[in-house]
């Protein structure tokens, strides 16, 4: 077997630095490093070796071949030097991979059971950036002679580094498609490094190709669970691989949930919870994944545990309520939103969500007082008035339902699509004004009250003109402080 030597460094994302490669028979041309200033991403790749036909004859002494990591290989058919392999090796050393490939193919035709020709064809294909073909020929070489992994693994890593560098350079120059193509090649030829897979997944996610992105993350995780055959990883490298695995799991679990791949998401979520057992969002996601697989009782137990924890913050209660509502657990969603209204008693959004959850659960009796409060904090909402009227109608109080509809008809305007969001230096409320009882262009004022965790922060008055009945116009209210909730009222 050809011997190799390698230095090692922690595999961190960033600039890729390729070292020269030496075999027993001499130095083979190595890839030149990419200048540091031309890369935006960062990775370090050290100790890559290039072997090109260092097999002048039968290479194996009697007995099994054992890797530095303890793998005992089946004997198979060892490579044997031929005139085709010798000439192909010379062409590879003179940087003529096309001619080397021609000779390797001729060798395959003449002696298809000699793995050296597949090995050399794989090298030639990788030098030509044809990574799928290189991968196929490397696999064929290992199928005939399993111990070839010890020569092929460094070749794969060298090809990975060259492809990753080209992708990083293309991305830095704005050639995204070219970068993705290069990283696709890197991911295909060598899966023990996760950087190319991660970069591809991030770009695919940006393009909305979530299924493909999730697949890339899974491939990266599978690679990180494998180990090199040619060297034993140092403790620092193992720690970095573990950190990379956790980061990949975090990114992938959300994609798996988004693409309804709940069965695949569950073990990853459980792995994350082992490291962070008190994470409310992870527990919510696990409950959702379990429920979507038909295990409603198990999901119910998780939700019950969450709702029984008094230390849940308002944002966590809101997210929990939304998750429960989307999963169809309207009664539990109502319970979460009810707790949220206690934490934020003046929040129009909390009361609106609470009322909607009760409406979906058909909890009419509980909905009546909640509807009353909702109309106090959201008096110009058409939906709020309809919810209130429906609750009274379902309870048999038709007179109250009619009064509610009459009040709705008499509303001067409606407010719809209200969204509270952070804004530069403060908070904004976006929405639409829908014309109703006011004449077109008649002016009116609405006072918005803003609240934080410690109470009311202040108010802003919106002065606008009414659109024609049935038509709408957008509006925005800006408040110069960070608010977590709001209510509003029509100023007479």
C-alpha cells in the first residue's frame, strides 16, 4: 500500500487551504490555495494527499490490510500496474487529466477486473470536475479491492477542497448558480465534511426548495456520523464535528416540520431536547410532530405539561397557542391564550386569538364574556362583532345577536388586518381601514394605546379620512418605543 502523511486541524467553516501532496514515488501536482481575501466563507482543510497510480506491481503482502483506524479489509482483487495505468499516471502528473482518462478507459476495456483503472479514471474525472463520474469509478474500485479506500479517501478530500474553493470564490463574486454547482460536486465526492452541504441547504432554503434543503442537511449529518479511514480524529476535531452536528440538527428540524416530514423530525427533536430539556419551542415542536403522526394522547401530555408551567413567558404562551390552534387543539389553544390575556390584559391580539380559539371550539358560553372584552379593545373589528353575535345566537339569545349585528352595521368604519411589529426605533401597527358608515373623505381619529411588560407606555392618535363604503385604504401607526401589546378606541 502507498503510505501517507498528514497534518490535521480543526475542521471549521471558513477559508479552505490546500496543502501539497506527496506519495512514495514523488510529488504529484497539488491544487493551489485560494487567496484568503477572495473568500467570504471560512474553512480549513489540511493534510490532503493526492495519489496517482503509486502501484508499480502487486502491492499487498500476505495477510489482511488494516487501516490506521482499525478497519480490516477483505482481500478482494489487489490493483496491478499495467501499461495503461503507468501512462495514465504520467499524464495525471503532467496535469493532463483528459489524456489520463482516455488511457484509464482503454485499461478498463482491456482488463475490467483490475481496480487500478477505475481508481485512475476516478482521479481524472475529479480533476475534470465531473464528480458524479469520479464517485462512481471510485466506488467500483473499492468494490473490487476494498482496501483502495485508503488511497481513495484522500483523493476525495482533495477534490472536495478544490470544489469547495471554487464554490466559495463564485459565491463571493455573486455567481450563485455556479457556486451551487461547485458545492454540489463537493458534496457528492466527499461527505465527511459538512460545509458544502450546509451552504447548499442554506441557498436552497432561500429559494424555497425546502425538501431539497432538508435532504442536504440529512446528508451532512450522515457524513458527520462517519469517520475517516485514513486517520484517527483528534479530540478537538471530534468536538467541532459534534458542534456542527448540533447546528445542522437545529436548522434541519424546522425544515422537516415545514415539509410535514414529522416522523423524520421526531428523533432530531428528541436529540435536541436531551441537550436542552427546558426549551419550550422544542417541546412544542415535538408535540406537534407526535400529534401529526396520530399519537394525540402523547402530544396532549406534552401540551398539558407546558400549560401547567407558570413560568412560561408571554411570547411562549402566544407561540404555544398558535401551534395548538393550527394542530386543531382549539380547547387547549384557548387555555394558552387565556393565560396570555392574564399576562397582557390590554392586548387586542391576545383577546382576539382567545375569542377565535373559543369560537373554533364552539365554547359559546365562555365566548360571551371574552367577546365583550374583545369589543372593548378592538371595537371597530367586523370579525369581533360577528363572533360576539354568533355566541349569543348559539345560546338562544336572538335579541342580543340582532343588537350586535345592528351595532356592526352602524360602525363608522372597520379596521382589518391589524399587525403589531417592531420598527426602527420603536413599534408599528399596520392595517387597513374599510369604509362603512362615514361619508367618503370624512375625517376621524383613532387613539392607539401601547403597552410593555410594566404597563402602558403611551399613545398615538391616527388622523385619517374615511374611504368610500366597501373600499379600503392601508394605514400605519408608529410609536417610538418597543411595545408588546396594544388596544385602540375611536375618538369622538
